[in-house]
C-alpha cells in the first residue's frame, strides 16, 4: 500500500484514518492487532493508511471493507477528532470518524479479535499511544 506523506521539519507526516464504529447502545468496536504485526496484541480502532488520491472518507470506507467485511458509504462517516503522535522516523496524524450506519456484520478479517465496548469501559484495554486521546475524546 502506498502511503500519503507530507514534508515536515525532520521527517514525514503519515496520515491514517480510523472509525469509532458505534452501535445503537453506544458501544464502539475495537480490534486486536494479530501476532506478527507491529504492536501485536494492542486494541485499536479499525482503519488504515490513505492511498494516493484517496480522500480520508473513501480510504476509511475501503479499509472498513478490507478489515471488517462491512460496507460503509463515505458520506456516513462523520469527522470527530484527531491525534498527533511522533514516531521514530515520521509523525502520525490519526483522523477519527464516527460511523453508525453500515451493511454487513463486522468480522475480524485483519485482526485476531473484535470487541464492543462503551468508551467509559476502554481504560483497561492496552492500546497504541495515538489511540488513547481518541478514547478520552469519546468519553468526554
């Protein structure tokens, strides 16, 4: 997959999109990164990197199809917040969207487990550092 990067003093900006897939009772879906991947065992919001020429919403709709096997219309993704996290050789910009409408049942196609949790009940989940401010936002 090709990454979209922008110049930044001392490195590159890596833009990643993620979804707070929210059910009718207010629970949010998180997935656990499988063994063999970076940050294996950590829980995260589903999503991924933008490909060249993609809008964030189209990239997220594509990623949700690839990772969960669901169909999401880009127009049903509502921007919520973002996180900014320095990495070793670049800087991560993580855009979080809320999604409450999709077709299909989410399946862990690119994870080893899925979990539905209310934001207030996510404190005990080990998560990547960039996801923690997103959880705080969802709680607030």
